[in-house]
């Protein structure tokens, strides 16, 4: 792995154009990762699945950033037979938990000013989105700390 300065993102090409990113967890990281993933998908000629892969990558990276609290995270994008795999590592011991799917009513769609206040717990649906878009997903614990959260999107 390349040496990096505090807060600097390092991205490198691994095998066959795979993407391997190491960076300090920050709120700007999901957008930067989506950009890099989008460029790589275009190089691979996989624009037809870019929307789904970018959404999955953004959700997984956002969760890692929230869990890592200014520590290092890793993001890998690889190609497998019939799928693109996004994997994100963070040092947190906490496991991802998807909120249960519930039927929505019109009251759920109405705007809520409280949702914009700090400390509001309105999130938690990102993993549902990942599960809906992915052909497979899971978690691999990495002792002594951390975990890889991954999702494969069929292509």
C-alpha cells in the first residue's frame, strides 16, 4: 500500500483495473468514491449498471464513514463473472443492521422539519436499498478489529 499523509485519499489499480482506495473517514468520501467508481465502470464499459453500483457504493461507504469516526476505511471495487463487487472495510466492531421493511402510508411521505435537526435518527434505510439492488451481499469480520461489508451487483 502507498504511504499517505493524514487525511489524504490513496487510490490504486490492483488487478485488471480493480480499484483499491484507502482514506480517512470523512463526510466527503462517499461522493469521491462514487466518482472514482463511476470512472472505473465507464472504463469497463458497464454504464448500464452504473446507477445501481454507484448507489450501493455510496450507501456502503456512508455507513463505513459513520462507523469509523475519522479512522481509516478501505474501499475495493472488483469484477467477477457476471457481477461487480463493492467491498468496504471499517474498523468498527458494530455490525450493519437493516431496518425492517414496513408498509408506508401517505403520512410517512409528508415533510418533517425535525428530520433536518442534528441527532435525528431518520436514517437506516440504506441497507434495504443495497439488499434490493444487490444479487448478493454480506459481512466478513476481520479479527482483531473491523469488518468488510460487501455487495455484488449483477452485470
